[in-house]
C-alpha cells in the first residue's frame, strides 16, 4: 500500500498501523498528513515510521542498523524488490 503511494510520487507523512482501515476488505490509508511530493528522504521517513509502528518502537529507540540501511535503500530506489527485502527483514525481526 505505501509502495503504491510512493510509486505515484506521493508520501503519507504518518504511515503508522493505526492509520490503516479496511473498506470492503481493502486496506486504505487514513489521516494523510498532506499530499507531499515524494523524495528519497521523505520516502525513507515514511518507511521508517511504518517499520517502527509495526515493530512497536518509538522514534527515540535505536533502529537496527541493518533495517536502517534497507530503509535507505528503499528510499533511494523505490522498487518492489527493495520493498520485499525490507518487508522480509521487518517480519523476520518480529518476535512472534
């Protein structure tokens, strides 16, 4: 979902898990901070916010360096491959 925004040149601004709702079984973003043009830095910030939300980490917690690098890679090249690599790393980091 977030990747779709980024692919269309937009960023969310606050892509946390609570800002996703289901409508007719489709996930939708709510509470968009604003329609901002996507830049590598803003895309990375979106990805970091979502990663921290999924991992239930605050903005002051130190992010795992490997995840941080994957987030930066995704920001620089917003490809499905970089997204998949980041998503797999986030899932693998969860203690469930």
